[in-house]
């Protein structure tokens, strides 16, 4: 005898706000991973999805150290070092010895890396503009502010509890 399949339920934000938040972030992350993979391939056909956020952070923080990248993303130095080595091989980033501490390296985008990143970022911004075309810009700004707050609070919580 077969039991009837249960109908999955989506948590109601009014009665289960944290359950609903977990679900929406889980779905958002999965969709973002798929989008990141597409963006990475457009940026360079041999690029891994995880490289786009790394390039974005290097773009906004030129001269950042690898250890600071690892801390920012909450991953080990070896992981970042491996990713950076691949980005160097692809000609997207440049590493140079840190003049203040010769044990460290300063990371910047190459001219080609900066051009490729700018083009990929521009396409993503355009995609968001089209996807949220019927949204009021104040709502888009509020979403961006709330996502920033979310990110800051999760990182703060992670740092206190690790």
C-alpha cells in the first residue's frame, strides 16, 4: 500500500519568519550560484563560479592581500591562494610582493581582468535593471540595504561564534 505524497509547505513569513527567511535565502543562494557560473563563463570560459565575487572584491579593493580576501569570504588562505593562482594563470589578476611585508602579496586586476570584470558586472547590472523594471527604485534601494545589513549581521554572528 502506498501512502499519499505529502504536499510540501512553504513557511509563512507571518507565522514563521525565520523559517521563511531560511527558505528564501536557500533559494536565492541556489539561483545566485547558477547565475555566478554563467557570469564566470562569460568573463572567461575557464573561470569557476566562485571567482566572480573574488574578482569583484579585488576590483573594489585594489592591492588587497590574499589573507584579507580569505578573511572577507570566510575561507582558508589555501583556498584563496589556489583560486588566485588560477586567476594569475588566466591573466586576470596580478600579484606583487607587499612592500610593507615581504611575506605577503598585494593583489590587483590586470588590465584585461579589469576590462572583463567591468563588462560582466555591467551585464549583471543590466539584467537586474530588466528583472526589476516594474519595481520602484526606492524598493530596489531598500532591498539592497536589507541585503547589506543581512550580510553584515551574518558575518558578525559568524565571527562571534566561530
